[in-house]
């Protein structure tokens, strides 16, 4: 019963710790982690519903509670962002600015990027190519390689 708060306090006291918190919803999955003062998220799926938008904002707020100078968001597998998702991206970015954290949105797929540019949202975000991601590498999905034939 008391193990979880004690474990959480022990993790927060460590200066060189990492964690992976997976917070799934129906169509948006967010992987959240930190390693050596480097914080990041990996977004997978779509962000179109009120639940998904709230999930994204709440997860970014959890990340911002640690007050990093910058945070890296792997967005390569974010397939679709609707109007509510765009609002969530803007709200997350605004929350970051309020606490002095720059959010870098890395690797947005071309279709998502075009939609964000058309709405004007892209101009308000710090967009980076996928290669510009400098967050915790364990958050990145591993590429499956075909088995070698003998």
C-alpha cells in the first residue's frame, strides 16, 4: 500500500534516473520518459477527440512539472491531428512557454505538417525534422527488420 509513494519519492530523489510511463487511450498512445535531465514524449496514433486532446495536454503538463529547459516530442507516428488536436498542440506549447520550457515537435509526417501549415498552427510550434530529435532514445519505436534467409 505504501510501496508506490516510497518508490516514487526514491525515483524523484535520484538525479540520474530514467522512467517510461505508457499512457494509452483508444487511438493516441503517448510514451513519456526521462534520462539524465533529457525529457521527451513519443506520440503514436491520432489526436482528434476531446479525450485524446486532453490526454496530450495532461501528459505534457506532467512533463513540464519537472521544469526541463527543453523537451523533445517524437511525432513521426502521429497519423492525424484534428482541430482539437491542433488546439492541444498549441495549448501544450503555451504551457511550456509559461514555465520556460521549449517543446520541440520532431518528425511530423508530411500530411500532418501540411494541415498544421494550412491552419497557421505550424508557425507557432518549434518544428524539427525527425533527425533533430534529441530526447531519450529508448522512447523511439524500434524498426522491425526482416529475418535473414539462410
